[in-house]
C-alpha cells in the first residue's frame, strides 16, 4: 500500500512558511519588536516555522520573557514542527 500523505505534508510545511513570510511583510514593525536579531527568524523560517509563528504571536500579545502558559504553546509548536518533519521523512521513504 502506498503512502499518499506527502502532498499534504508539503502543503502544511509550505503553508506555514508562506504565512510566516506574509506576517513579516505585512507587519515589519511588530516583527522587529518580537525578534531582536535577524538570524533567529531566518533559522525559524528554515527549520521551525510553527514555533517561530507561535513565538511571534506570544511576543506581540505580551512582550517580555516567556512565562507560564507561554512555554506550553512553544512546546506544542515544536511538537508540530517535529511531527511535520517526521511525516515528510516518512512520506519520502520508499518501501
């Protein structure tokens, strides 16, 4: 039986990166306020796009260090990113 989830995985991974790019273009002042340097959003765009988006949302709603429930949201975003990477690897694996 063939695994046909590769297209869905690609859409999720590409869609999160596209959304990240649209947020950066549409709200550059808020983006610069959330991230202190350019390197972290670039690395987030390449490796952990959901986590970067979640961090941006948390920082725009409550600026300052992460505390309490914010860490739960960040951990959930990391799990989603790792799951997306794992699903892409599984979809590309030939049986």
